[in-house]
């Protein structure tokens, strides 16, 4: 019986969707689903969710819940990671403390100061997971959803290079889905390929019947001037290719948008937006808990198109498909650093995930990607060497931070964030944890 392990299963909305997507495949064998979380209450809600879905879909599955990570990993074939180290409290710190210093973010989970500190508190946990997997289930696939995606997969390539780790994000799929809807073209039958880095890949190919759909998008924008008040449309107009993450995310990766109240108003940006999203997720957890207690059916999202269930289905049934995956740049994108993590089209079959060489991406897109990857590279090196100056230099390189704060202010901000996250950071970087490398 194939065993699927969910780490951070207490993220009940995500667990619900992934399990539902798995059960929608009627040709999968019976599954052993092992749920792990460090929060007993959340873990019980996740167990009840999986059990209800198994019954609703009529799928044979063994559902196991455990607070012991090593117990969960024993016998694993696939490990799906969706942990959030520090939870909503850490998210508030990542957004609110920089805002008090004058530095605005929207989501704060990918790059920039929020992404850097989220990475630094996630790396110790990832190192522990990697060590356990290499000992207990060395052949299992590690399917990562936890942000910052590029930094986390990059870190695993440093501390556990033999681990079969792939980063998964639905941003490419939903970008194409929404663009097709915008111009009134069915997504089915549309050809597309994107490449770059996670949350800042570029839709290099988007066509139907051999004809590019970009001219139709330009016509739509010209006909509806309000569309020009969106971050991604502005990026498309200036770069020439559409970025693959939302305007809310994309606004904080550049120095174009959050630098002034006028730009924030013009592009309809909501600073600190992720705090509200996180609060909604907490409310949804409470709703799920109440629904399970009363026997009420949980609400499911149709057509989520998450990649982890697709990968598992392909490997268990031999069904071939194409996805976009985040992997180390080993001969994949010519004009991005070879040790960085990039997002590229990948085929999936019974033997696993196979990233496809893309060649060079548009140079103007690569130029922006390199700045993003410089932040990531310095963060990786800070954790690897225990050099706290590299943490501050990573934030200094970030376009959003450096367009708002002076170097002296960036150092002061990092000092305050280090103290605020002290319990979750490596001792070498000013925290309380010993960062053990496998």
C-alpha cells in the first residue's frame, strides 16, 4: 500500500484540498495516508477531514495521525511538506516590524526581508526532516509546498543533495487559467511554458493553434484602461512577458511599487495583506473543526489543479503529464546561476519528475530573477556559514528594502527581527537553536 506523509497536516485547508484531489483519481490503489503536525488539536481536525473525504469519495484508505515525525516517515513513499514555522505569530512579526521601520510588504513569504527571516527559521526544521528521511525513507520523494520555495529547495540541495526534493506551486497554472478567462479563450487546448524562479517565472510561450495569445491580451488591456492599474500588467508592459504570480506577491519583489503612497494607490496594492489572509485561514480552521463535530460536509474547491496529487498519480499509474516544478538549475536555464533553484516545465511518469532543459529565458526577465536569486544565495550562505552579516546583506540586496531604507536602517531592522524570532533561529545567527547539518 503506497504511503503518503503530510508534514504540517494541521494546515487543514491545504490538507483537505490535496486529499480531495487524490481521491478524485478513481484508478489509484488503496493509500496509507499519514498525517503529522506538532499541534494535537489541528492534527485531529486533519485526521477527521481525511476520514470524511475517504468516506465521501468512497476510496479505500488507511488514515493515520501522529505527533511523532519519525514515526510518520517510516515506510514513506511520498512526503508532502506544508509546514509554517512560527505560524501566524511569526507572520505578523515578518510584516509588522518592517512596517514600523517604514518598509512595506504584502505577503512577505518569498524574498525580501520577510522571505529571508521565514527561510532562516524554516531551515533548521528542514535540516531535521532531511536527516530523518535520509535515515528512515531515503528513496521517498519530498514534495515541498512551504515558502520561501526557491530558498527551501536550494537549502535542501546543500544539506541533503541526495534527497529527491521537488518544489511545487500552482501559480503557473492559475496564471494561464486566469489569462485565458480574461481574453475569453478556453484553457483546454492552449499551449504554454513558463520559466524563471518561483513566483517570478515568465510566461514565455502562450499560444493556441500555433498563434500567440499575447496580441489578444494587449488588445484587452488597451480596451480596459483599469487593467493598467494592476502590478502584473505593468510588469508585462515593461518586460514583455507576463509574470506567473499575483500582483499582490509581485509588488514586493521589485522597487517599482511599494516605494510611495502614490504607487500604492495607483496599482491598488494592499500592504500587509497576508495578515488578513492568515486570520481567514485561522477562521477556516475553526469552521472545519465545528463542521466535523456536527457531521457537516466540508466545502471543497473544484479544479484546484495541485501538482502533488498529479505527481503521485503519475508515479503510481504510469500516466504521463507535464507540470512546472522547482528544482536545482542543472543545465536547465542557461542565463541563471547553475546552483540556484529555478522553475521549469517538467514531465512526470512512473519514474518520477524530469525537469526539461529550457535554454535561455528572456534576458530582461533573467536580470530581475538574478536579483531575487542573489537575496536567496546570501540567505543560504548566511545559514551555511553562520555569518549574521550575510543576513543583513541579503536584505540590503532586496530591491524593495533598499528603495525604502538606508543600510543603517536595514541593519537595525534585522537586529530587531533577529530578537523577535530568536527562539526559532540558529544560534550562529543570533537565535537559540543549534542548526545541525545532515
